């Protein structure tokens, strides 16, 4: 699975905007400079983010962008999906007659990768921009208990 620069840059720019929020709009040129992202690329991304009401533009002197709602209410998955970045882990195109193998059949590991994609979406939906800015992301993913593990050992892992 690979997340393209479109999704990564959109999340990075939105986190930067969330970190700068102090009531005044932030110019895209400032975000572009701080994050080393092309201004013209950011303009394209922010047009999509604006259409999804994730950001609001403010015109005039001192204009720029503000978050469309509080950072705690904007999920990373919302940002990625707003810039048309699908979170796909299979080669299959949803709704297509072709399967993973180029024929109408799925590959033997299709369900594994499909479930991984769902887990990634669930994880990214659980993380807000505020979580990213306030560095509350590390440690959010928890390892699963192996199928053959002793249930009494779970208390040791949780401690």
C-alpha cells in the first residue's frame, strides 16, 4: 500500500495550518515555505479541501486559510479522501469486472489486503488534526494478541 504525495502533502499542510491557528488566516505561501511544498501544488490541494469544507478562504490583505472546523473534528482520513486519494491496498478497481489477477478472479490474498485497507481507514479515521499537532499519535496502534497466546498474559501486556 502506498499513499501518494497528494495525500501526504494535504495532511502535512492541514496539520501545519492547525498548528498556526490563532484566529488569523494563514497564507499558503507560509505553509509552502515551512513544509517545503510547491505553492502551486498546495493551491490545487486547498481548492479540493475548500470544496469539502475542511478549510475556509479569507480574501484581502492579511487573507489566507483557516480550518473549516476545529482541528479536533477533522480526521486525517477526511483530508486524504478530500484530495481524491483512495486508501487502496489491492490492485482491484472497485466495481470493475477485472479482478486482482487481470482476469475476473481475485488473487488468493485479496481478502487479506482488503482487510488491511479497512484497518488503515479505521486508524486514520481515529486520528484528528489536533492529535497530530499535539503529538498524540505514537502508541495509538496496539498489537493484536497472537491466536495461540495465553489469555492470562494479556494483563502483563497491558501493564
